[in-house]
C-alpha cells in the first residue's frame, strides 16, 4: 500500500489503487509508520478487492503506526472508498489546508470490520482543516460511511473550510443504526457555510448515540451552516431513542439554519437529553423550521428528549408564518421550549405545535410546560399575522409559564392554548393555559379579535 500510494502520487494523470490480496478475507494492513500523504487525484478503492461484498473487507489498522493519520490528504480530488480505518493515534482521515473536492465514501472509520465494535481513532474520524468543497458520504447505502468510536466523528475547522458536505452517514452508531458506538461529538462545525444532511433522497445523516453533542457548532466561525434532513438521537427507523447528550448545540455563533419548510428538510431531533440548545449571547439569528423535536418520525408518538428546546441567546426564530415552517415540539419529558436568562431576548416563536401530535388534533404533551420564559424579556410567542399563532396544548402542566422579576415585556398573542388548531376542540393543558409568577409588564393577547 505504501508503494502504491507513492506510485499513484507520481502518476501524471492520477493513480488508481485497486486491491487483489491473496486468500480469503477479511484482510488487515498494519503499517509500522505513517503512510505517504495523498498528493492529489489518487483513488484508493477497497471495493475492488475480489471478495468484497457490500461492506468493507480490508482493514487499515493503525495501532503500530505511531503518531499518524490513517490517510493524510494534502492535495485535491482524491477518493477513499470501501475501507475500515481504525486505531490510528491521530485522525482516521485528515484533509489538509486548501485541499478541495475530495470524497470519502463507503468506509467504516473507528470500528472493526463488522461495524459492531469500537476500535476508534485517537482524534476525529474525518478532519477537514482549512479546506473547502469536500464530501463525506453520499446518498446511497454504498456511499454511506460508518463513523463511530472516535473522539470526534467529523470535524470541520477554520474560516476557509466552507462548502463541505456531510451526507448519508451513520455517526455514533453501529452498522445497523440500532445501537450506539459513540463518538464524543458526532459532527463538530467550527467553520462557516457547510451542509450536514440535505433535502435529496438519502442525504440525511443518522447522528445518534454520541456521549456529547450530536452536532456542535462553535465559535468563532460556525456561521451560515445548514442542518437538514437528519435523524439525531434516534435509531435509523426513527422509532426509538438512541440519544446524544445534546442533539444540536449552537454555542455562541450566529445565523445558522436548522431544518426547513419541506418534509425533506425536516430534522428529527428526539431521544436526547436536550434536543436543541442555543447557548450564550452570541447564539443569535438561528432559524429553526419544520423539525420534529421529541417525537417519532411519523409525529404521532413520543420519543422524548428530556428538554425539547432551550434558548439562552437573543434574536432567534423558531417556526414562522409560512406553510411548513412550524416545528412539532411535543412528547418531551420536561418543557417543550425553555427561554432562559438575561441574554434570551427578542426571540420569535411562531406557527409551532407544542404538545400535540403532527396533525394538531390529539395530545402528545410535553411533561411539564409547553413554553417557559424565565428571567428573560422581550420575546414574542405568536403574533398578529396569519399563521403566526402557535398551538400550545396537551402539556402536562401549563401551556405558557412566565417566571421571575426580570421576565418582562414579553408578548403572547394569537395562539391556540388548550385547543386544536381550529379552536373548536379541547386539548387541555393539565393546569393553567397561561401562568405568571413574579413577572411584570408582559402582554397576553390584544384588542383585535383572535388575539
């Protein structure tokens, strides 16, 4: 393999590495030091091994390689396909500065050959560092990577690491998508303008079973990212919990998009300790649309997060007035939406179903409060425009709860609280529709009919 990489690097039009290892598989290659870096236009295709049958049969075992990556990509337009890459001290695959249009597909990165045991790499399964327009995974089962057992599953770093796509992978699970082989973090975005998932058939990732965040977005550069069409915290079928700690954490960064108005853009975010967390003052401008948070894929049964949605930052939008923009936030063990603290101001919550099933016709209540506002000011729940009102019904205790002396100038209007979306059938919250404790100068309703 070492000599083949060297020869491929020297090929004027790019080298293709095919395999024909004698004897019955599986086959293990165990380098004693770092392999040569891939300099560009190199294809390494493990599916070419004659006894390959749907899943990788060639293992690259880094346990004797020292401080090495499995593959170190220092050029563009390389392809790594159909291998098991495990036990390297550094990253399974590292894509370096200014390396573009590389493709990583059909690999097991951090597991054994069966995809059922943890043999993780020492850092990330795949690291993309200061590199743009690379793809990890694909839209078919053959292109899917299994990226599990590592410290980080996929990490994308630096302001120049933009336009990368992570699609169709299983990250944090075993090969069947029914049990956990955790990374610490599933996908870590420290870079702008990347896409995790997508709206095309097969592009959504399964990101479940990780001990930390399923997807973490961190400062200072993780802005303008799209998170679409994924299943986060559930099994592959979307029917049972396989939780991360936090499904999606937006940590002090702005202007990211989670979900969308089409069914294809919907993320299923269930089974986690917290579904979504928008953390700290810099977590602003986040648009969260069309997701199912706390339910199964059908939206008719609970797969609870402990907390559905926690907002600690300002100026975020949850839902909207357009068709498909509203989120389903139901079935969670504690609150559906919690808006908390001095920085959590100017948030807009519109058009959501909070505590019902996807049809809005039956209770699928959150275990405590539908929408809780604590020590936070100047948020809007509902609105005057058509479609702005939320349905906040079927929750175990209170529909909307305002608490604390700094909870002021919030506006709650145009919502259906304790009914179905037509306002003609009762789906009561267990205690009060709206409860206020030690909060002043808030507005409930208005003088216009329907508010």
